[in-house]
C-alpha cells in the first residue's frame, strides 16, 4: 500500500495506473477510520483493480465553532486498518498542498444542499462539493464510494456529478452500525460514557418511524411528532432537526406516498457532539 502526500505525485501514479487500463475505485475520508469507512474500502477493493483512499480533514467544510481543530486524528492507526483491506494507495495531502494560499474557487450545489444539515451548517456542502470535485479531478476514479450515513452528502455529490457531467459513477453504501444500533462515526469518541448509553436511541427512533410507516401511517406531521418524542427519550439529547423528506429531492412532503421513497433524517446534539443518522422509508 503506497502512501502519497503530494497531489503532483498522485497525478503521476494515476496516469501510470490508467495507462495500464486498470479500473479505479475511490473512497474519500477524513480519517479516524472505523468499520463504516472500511466497508466502503472493501466494496471498492472487491470491484476494482485499484482502490485509492484519501484521508484529509477538509477545513472548507467546517464552520466557525465546529470541531475542525479537535477532529480526531491518528494516521498510524488508520494506515494499520487500511493495509489488510487491499487498498492500493492512500492519499494524505496537507491543506497547504491541496488548497495553496490563493484558493478562490468553490462549487455550490443549490436545492439538495439547502435543508437538513445545510440549514444548520451553512457553507458545509459547498466545502464538501469543492473538495470532492478536487479529489475526483486528481484521482479520476471509475466509481466513487460514499456512505448512506451522510445521505444528504451523497445527494449533493450525485447532483454535482450529474450537473457537471463528471465521468464517475457514485455508489452509496449502507450505514454500518455498532451492535446496539448506533451509526458508526468518528465523532462517537466525543461521547461521554452516559451519552454513549443514550445515543442508540437515535436509531430506535428511526426504526419506530419506519415500523409505523410500514403499518400504514402516512401523515408526515404525525410521524415527525413521534420521531421527536422518541429522540427526546434519550437523556441529554437536543434535537437539531428531525425531518421526513422526499428521498430524491430532499424537499418537504406532507404525506408518504406509495412508490415514492422518503428519507427520515435526524441530527441531534449530546452536549457539544453532533450526531446524524437516517433511514429510508419506502411504502
Ligand atoms: P468521513 O470520514 O466522516 O468524511 O466519512 C467518509 C466516508 O465514510 C463518507 O462517505 C461517509 O458517509 C462514510 N461513512 C462514515 N460513517 C459511516 C458508517 N457508519 N457507515 C457507512 N459509511 C460511513
């Protein structure tokens, strides 16, 4: 497994790999890897000759007062986890290498960036879209692997790929969870022992909504009420948002409709720690 830090070196490697006709899968991450990340990597390794993983905590996607400075970092551990997966190359650029001092260009995806996390984290998805576009230009993969845990991020990137005719396929990989249902996240390490005990109630709330939807409840207002009540059963949980939206457009809806997928998505705080999760409702 090669470790590459400089974008120019990465480009050279990619040109060499492309010339030999090998297919490339790409998994962008911010490091502090866990089984969720590794499931994306393993899927790519299975399907491609070459798998590139990037580890980069992208300053552009963090707002003021967010956790950019304290975001967990442990490159040695990450590389140890990646080595046995069969990943070919790990790209670990510095912010200086990737953005330089004169960076002036950002990509803004409109509609799908606006609700949910876009509302509470202004500028976040422009930061995400910009770094993903830069990484796609450098890596030129056949397939980009993203996790469903960040469902809105998948939709934003998917939209950008379609709107800008980027020659890449986007594949969304299911959320990997701890045995108690908590979605794996690099941010789970911020939780205190007490918060960690309460946090699985997020997924229980999502499951309850899905069960009620399957049993025939179609009124979104009613489902959202139940969702919020269930979330608040977790001691110390503060709701940032708890929404049910059209799974493709991410626009609000008033009723679940047959044959139309809906997304039930939540963001909650435990203390300063912000956790997100979601489930797709298909009726
Ligand atoms: P991050 O390092 O948080 O930027 O995540 C990198 C990629 O891993 C993104 O595509 C995430 O959606 C994905 N990911 C993060 N957590 C999980 C999880 N629990 N299950 C599946 N994919 C995940």
